[in-house]
C-alpha cells in the first residue's frame, strides 16, 4: 500500500507487515498522543490536547474495521456535534487513503490535500510511517493527535464527558481487568486473525491463523450462550472492539479473506448477539455493509480483487434477536 519515507510518499514496501514465516503482523501506530478532559498528558503521549467541542477531526474509512471502531464510538458517546468526521477511500494508482473530493481543506489550516498522508506531513514534515485510519487531527495545533484506534476510543469514552450528552462509560474501572483480557483474546485471534488469514503469504501461516480464528469464534459463541455480552450483562468496550469484525465476516472475510469454515450466521449465539449490537440506536446508520464490500473487493482494496463486488449475503441484521432472554443490567 505504500507509506511515507522521510516525509515523502513511496510505493515501495519498506515497512514490512510480515514476519519471517510469511505471517501478517500489524505494525504499531506512529502518533500516540491523547485528548484528555483538562489537557494533561495521557498514558502514551504528551499533554496539551484538551477536549473541546469542534476542535478535533476524525478521518476514517468505511472499509476499515479499525477506523469503524472510532466511528462507532462517535455515535455511542454522542459526539457527532463535537468531533467532525471525514471518510476516505483507496484508489487504484493512488497514494494510500484519499479524500473523496479533490482539494480537501484541512480543518484549521489554509492547506488543501488530496491524500491523507498530506495531513500527516503537515503535522511532521519528515515522518516515516504508514498512513492509517482512524486518524484524529487537532485543528488548533495542526497536529495528528493519534492514529491508534484502541486509544482514540478510550479518549472518546471519557475525555468529552463534560461536553457531550451523558452516556454510560464503556471501560468502567471495576471491569477493566476483564475487558483487557477479552480485548487481548479478540485482538490476537479475531481482529488480527482475519487479516492473518487474508494476508499471510505461506500456507503454514494461513493454516495456523485459520485454526486460531475459528477456535476463538467457537469459544465466544459458547460464552455468549451463558451471558448477554462479552463481559457480563452490560455493553463494554470489548463488544465494540469485536463488532467491526463480526459485521464484516459473512459479507467480506468468509470469501475475500479465506475465512470459510463457518459464517457468523451459522453460530446461534454470535449471530443473535451481532443483531442486537447492530440494532443499538445509531449503529446501523454507521454500518455501511455495501461500502465495506466495495472497499474490500475493489481493485484498490487490501486483497486486490478484480473489482467485481459480490451481491450477497442478504442483510438480515434487523431481524429479531433473542438476547433479551438474559437479565438486563440495572
């Protein structure tokens, strides 16, 4: 996909995403600053990024599950009026993620950009990095705050609590150990697992990832037969870190990423759980399945298909679910 090298775009693959055995390995994010309620430093970055309405911009992409996390949180935390959103796409012969309209005016600046990497070099003119979504941009300091999805959603969860309408905290202190353990399991086996199946370069690497992926899905289906959500009977961060992969599984990963042992529709508990999450207010509106397929199967997509987008499967996610058989958390 190319990357920035010393501030200039290159199509050379110098920042490899595969290990010596051909296994896909997601590289760490470059920008790791934090928005906090008072502007103090966060766990992994510098301070100075205070939560303010209208100050920050989220760059995302419909086809990217990592970006989808942040878009979901923008809805769940009622930040639509506080954090602007711009979607990007990949184009054949392009330079990574690009803006849908040429000459995107970068908020807070007089600069226009055709590609997201041009926003990165406004922040750091000599950076060497992959250009990824989600990217959180600060219009005040004209800086990329973060391109790490797991940290952006934590910022959205709490930093804007005094600005946005009240919402439940999705990473409550009393559940953090359980959420962290579940996140690690899902990340290693499902979030990264589907990419390991789709992008690994050897049969052995693919076979190992395939077994781990479906063992994990089997375990989660069994778990969701005993409780309503991944961590007890209330929605948490763990559920919304899994959701982007579940909703893409049958229409994208099953065929496009060679994850073809079972569909989510074949799992009784996972399929009902997915329908409940999809029917959470506002979530269906930011779950564009046709857009996910177009971005994945298009010629510029991550797998490099022929551009013919599969018609199916039929979207049945608004059908009734059975998750209310579990007691609702007080």
